[in-house]
C-alpha cells in the first residue's frame, strides 16, 4: 500500500487542521489504519487508529481534540485536529496499523504540522 499524507501547515494555538491520507490499491477497506507523529528529537508515536470496521482509539494527549475517520470508497483516512497546542507540532504520518507498527520500515514523507503560540 502506498500512502500520501497532506493537509499540514502552520496554525495558531487553538486552531484546527484536517489531515488527509490517500492510499493506493483495492484492499484499503480491509486495512487497519493509523496516524502517527514525530516531533524533533523525539520518537515516533501513535496518535490515533481506526480499524477496518470503524472503531477508533486515541493516545491520551489528543483525546477529545482529534478525530480519525475513513472513507473506504475514496481510499482515504482523515485526522481532524482541533484545539491545537504547541505540543502537537510534529511531522504527521499515516500508515497501516498493527501491534508491530514500531518495526515498520516504510513510511511516507509525512506532512508537517506547526502550532505557534
């Protein structure tokens, strides 16, 4: 599966952004998907997941502010980010999700999100 993330940018504290990730192939609807982020000097972290039948999960720091969703007809997964804070500044990536995600060696180019105070 090839993935292309977009939608990042520069936003002020309290602002919103929606990230998009378009996947190639015909198996997208069967694939669990995740959004991840990596801040400068920090390890990549899992932000949100959505399984193939739609159940979602979030890391504690974004609960109530971020919403992950998917449109299987468009092979697209979204991340709506509201009430952004400077700690959300990172490069955001989409990728398949599994319990072994930390061992993935193929990541797309990501999209930069910068929250200014």
